[in-house]
C-alpha cells in the first residue's frame, strides 16, 4: 500500500509541475518567438470492477476518487508517472507524458485511492506504449490486486527470473487462485506465490535451454509475444464486459489463447511436455507454504497444462488414431485434475490418483505400436526403467531451496531420467527386434513422458 507521505509527495510533485507548466507557457507567449511544441502523451484507461456497487451503497471508503500510474523498476520500486480522477462509475483516464517512459515496452502499475488517500485497488499492465496510443487496463478486482502484489514481490525479492514476464504471471494467476490467496491471513502469502510462479517459469526455461534441438530464441520470443497479445485482448474484453457471463467467456478465451501460444509456436510436442512437467513439479514443491486451498488451485492449474501437453505428445507419437479408451481416459484425467482445485490438503492424493489411470491407459496405447516380439523385449528392461523413475523422484525429494535452485534441480533430474530411458542399450533392445532406431527412441521417450507425470512434490 502506498504510504500517506508518498501520496502527498506525489500530489505536491504534480502541483509543482502544473505551476511550472503554466509559467513556461506564459513565458513562451511573452517571448513570442514561435510556438512551443505540443506535449506528447500515451493514455491509460480503466475502471474499478466494484465501484458502481460501492457508489450505490454509499460506502465512500470503498469508492475511488483518484488513480496514479507508476513505472516499475527491476527491483520492484514504483515511480509515479501521472495521475487522474476516477469518476462516480469507477472509470479513469490518465494521460502520461511520453518522456516518462524509459522504453517503449514497459510494465506499469495503476493504483486507485479514495478521498482519504487510502489505496483501494490496483492493476498491472505490460504494453508497447506509443504517442497518442490508448491502452486499456483490466478492471481492478481482487484478481488484479493479487497479480500486482505477487509481481512486485517477485521483483523486490529478487525471485523474478530472466525469462519471467508480467503477461505470463497474470495468465497463471486466475480469479479462483487470487481469491484464495487474498483470503489467507498468512503474512508471507504473496512471497510464496511470487516464488512459486517465478520458480515454475524458470524451471520451464531451463528445460527449453537443456533441449537445444527443440528451442530457439525466435520461437521463445514469438510465444511470449502471443501471450502478451492475448493479455491485451483479455484486458479490453473485461473492460467492455457488461455481465458476469461476458467476463467468464473472456477469461475462457484467454485460457485457450495461452495454451495456443505454446502449441502454435515452433516447439516440438516432446519439448513442451517436458517443459510443463517441470513447471508442475516446481509449482507443487515451492507452494507448500500456502494455505491448502490456494496451493490446490496452483497445483491443479499446473497439472492441467501438463496434461494437455502430455496428451499432445502421446498423440503425436502414436501411429494412427488413438483408441476410444485412451480418449476417455484423457477426458477423465482433465476433469479430475480440474476437480482437484477443491481438494485442499488432499490435493496430492487426488492428483496422483487422477494420473494413475491415464498412465496405465497411455502405456497400453503406446505399446500398440510394437510387435509382440518387441513388447516381450521391453519387458526385459522394465526393471531398469522403474529404477530410473525412482532415482528421478529421489532427486526431486530433496527440493527444499529457493526458486532458482529448485528450477535447476528439476531440469537436471529430468534430463537424467530421459537420458536413462533412451540409452543406447535400451534402443538396441528394440532395434534387435526389427524396430527402427528413430521409432525406438520415440517409443522410449514417450514412455518417459508418461512415467514422469503424476507425482506431486510434498
């Protein structure tokens, strides 16, 4: 929350600027040596989601009267850029002088204050700001307040990773998770949420970097740009929404666009499933200090994304159409993972149970690509494959550090698991039965995808 003296300092700062501007205009007129160039601005507009109801209830303490736009430094420090009034309907429009921007692409925070100068709402946004552009922020709500607090905490604590972006953080924190984090009375709830989001994204980035054949900076930047664009559209849709249904539909479109940003990029399915598996592991490991319901929401969301890309990898590596049994198992998996958001402290058991049936069905689906002779040969290496999984889980069982160390440990352990599954010795077992080398590696890699899924870190 902005301190009272900070808010007063900014008000004095803007009054002094206004006085100076008037003086300069007057001086320029008297000098009469040509007109001064017009100032250039970018405009931020938005509204408070609850303002209309607050006005009807005549609760002035919950009614905003002014809003301030801030730039955000690398360490999470806020610097005021411009301010504006908030009308009775909760709508604000703020013109920001272009000289206030340090770069065209910038992360901003908007905070709303009541007449007592108490902060009552906030929202964060990331845009490419240009002269005369009008940029719409999402309506201020519990979700945007939590997003902003987690964002600033991640920056100020040093947990903000090199590949972390504000649009992706906002895509990860949905309204259910935000409400549960906000309702908690834990003083460190925003710190834990910040560490969890940052660590999960860092684990994903480490996996992308590890698998060089499936990663390049251009693809990465394209994905990030798509996520940012979908967030801009989502903010505008929410701003224009006039009903709860319209807001829900806008959020569903954003969720689909987020998955599409990765699915439609130039990433191989085998790379994506590993990246989102690492994210899921980091999420469950780093979120242990949250309230049970908030942690369940974070884990559920991460596991659903992992399941989506697990299914994509199995389908891509299966000859022909997948069976109806497998399709049904996948539908059941997604439904169970979605339900696990309400499992509270039982989320670990519910998630692992949800994956269990799918894993068995997926293995059977993958095995269909092998001849009877090849299947018998694979039975001879099952013990070593199981041992590799146990070693993987053992390495992850030691996770008790911060985001960066956790992300590095997960990427390294995952790399060892996949290397063990696809050793030359295992490949030879299959090629000796007439399977091509490429098909053998694909089979073993897909088996590793299935084996790595479904474990929740305590």
